[in-house]
């Protein structure tokens, strides 16, 4: 049975077919001196970027070749993930040219789209996966040289051991069975020899290029993945390989991938996974082929990425805190960054509690509500920081709800916050005012506000509880919110 979360992901997968993306590609040239140095970007439907998925195509393929072969970008599009595709050229391993180019692109992506450097996952198909793995290793081996250090990495039917790949190509040529296989093996052998010399005579060079070498007696480059969630995907169809290519398992990429994953597991990486495809690989032209992007279950992969990037799914997320919701009050949740206030750079959850008649302008509940910011990490606050954050928050809220309002009625939000006597269970307490356009009545309104910076020392989180109402602080309505505040607890 599918859970609710999986159903929503699958629904997104169906609703946004590949063809819808044809007009949404953004071609970004990152080198003004060379227009061939570009990447493709697909921004998420929401406009809010909570993570970045970077995809590398196979050997010699361009960025445009990626998206017809997979629906990863479709599911990412519906789940607040920016998808980036660009080509690696005719490279299989990561030499300095390749690593410098990737580094440059990832920095450009962070600047262009204002994304968090800690929210990247990279993956690739065939040699693209080899490159994704080795680049991720480099970012752990020499972290000072790299702008982005991927949080997780995956490879799709990739030759993770370049030494073995070269040996496989020798066998492919000697068998002389499949024209496609033989011609590809000859081409790659010639290219690698020209780039790096013969592999048996230049082991140090090839070891530098390869994410894994099965004949290493000790730990090889894979040791840099011991703390990185790592997946390899394969369609282990030995029958197809024997029939169509005269290849045994000794000629298949899955052999060395399984050994690499096993060594990572032995090194203590419990997040190293070998994923055997549930469905046979099929290319976009309908051709059955185990060496295909389609061996990845896109819904499962994006769910895995969101988990590794700590992208909260509010439909399944369970709060660690107790934030009361009195009878007949309404509740709502958002995740940071908040869509209407992206400049507030925190990460976490906003949890709201509305009095029953908060939207009725003739009722005393009007514009009276509480909300909690449950934020990742320990954050220090003062009056200036709170004023800045609340100004950004309510300016965005007014803007989002003022599309049909005469612009002459809109004026800047003004926030004033000052420390007050500290409440019990607060680290700090503040009082203040927010003056803004009430987009419901199209008239100015001033909200009084109390801010409680909570003591949640058991958690690596910061908790701020806000109480707001246009009523003066001596009005009885504040007693209703006081009960909510006093019953808040950092843990259930």
C-alpha cells in the first residue's frame, strides 16, 4: 500500500509530464567568454527552492539529453527542488579540468538562484555517475577547494572502477560480438589513452580519476564517502546481457558497484545502498536497455533526496514540541523559507493558531492569533533582528494579498520591538507593534505583539512564540493567548 506522501509524489509525477518542461528550461551561460559553457535549470513550481538536484549525463551527451530520459525533474519540480543539468564533455573520470568546471557551475548556481550550499545532491548516468561520485569524494578530501559539498550522491549504472572498465573494454573488443559495444570500447580506449596514457602503465593517474578500485589492498578513494549517503542504481538483467551483448556479470557495472557499497557498509556507512531496479530499463525511444536513466524510481529517489536534505514534508512531519490548539481554533503550518518572505533565511517550521473569528472584522477576535517559529540551530535574537524579520514577514504578507488593491493605498510596514519583563519559561520576552495595510479592509492597522524566545536547551532548535492582536494588552483576549503560551512545551 502506498502511504499518503508517496501518493502525492506519484500524483505530481503524473501531472507534470516531460513535455511541460520544454518551455520551462532556463539556459544559463556561466562563462561570458564561451557560450558553450552553460547549464539548464528547471525551477520548482512553487518558486521556493528548498534543495538542488544536479544531474550529469552520460559520456559525450549534452545537458539537453537528460530530461527526455528521466522524470526526476518532474517530481523535483513539484517538490520545491531546483534541477540543474549540464554536460561533462567526453570525460569519464574527474580530472582537474572537470572538477574546476563543476566547482564553477555550482558556485554560479548558488549565486544565480540564491540557494543554500548545504542543500545540494548530485547524481549522474553512466560516466556522469562516475563523475558525481569522484567529485563528491574530492569535496571531502580537499574541502577548502570546493564551494559546494554535496549532501548525498547517486550513480545510475556507472563504471565506478575505471581500471575494470578499461579491462572490460579490452574483453569487449576481443569478443567482437556486438558492433555497438565494440565500437564504443575502441573509442573510449583510444580517448583514455590519449588523455591519460595506457591504464596499466599509469596506475597513479587512473587511481586519481576513479572513485573506486577493487584491487586496492587498503581503503581507496571510496573512504571519502563514509559519511555521505550514497546510492548506486542497476538493472541486473544478466539474461539480457548474455543474449544481446555476450556479457556475463563480470562485464557488468553492477559487479564493482556492489563491491564498493559493501566496503562502504563495512566502513560504517549505513546510508550506502545498492538499488536493484524494480522495472526493466527502457530508453525514451521505447528500446529495452538495462543501461538507462529509467531504472531509477523517480518518486522514491526524490523522497530520498528530501530526507537527506532535511526538506520537511508537513503532511508526514511530527512536531517534537507541544503547541496547544484550543477547541474551534484553526491551525496552519509552513516551512522556511516562507514563500511570501524568502529573505528570512531561517530553516524550520512556522506553526500558526488562529482564534475562531480572526478574519471577522466585526468580531473582537479580528487579526488575533499566535504563531510559533521552530527553527533549526541555536539562533541569537535582539530587537533589531526581530524588527528586521517581522518587517520582511509582513511586507511579504501584504504584498501577496494586495494584487487587487490600489497601489496608492499601500505603505511600508513599520515594526517596533523592545525588550520587556521576562516571562517564566522565556529566555527573553519582547513587546512591540506592527503597523501595516490591513488588506482585508484596505485600511491601516496596528497589531500589538508579544514575542517569547523560549528555552529549549534539550534541542538544537530555537523557538519563538508570537502573540498578536490589534486589541490593547489589557484586553481580555490576551488571556486566551496567554493560556496557549503558558502551555507550550519544547517537547511533548
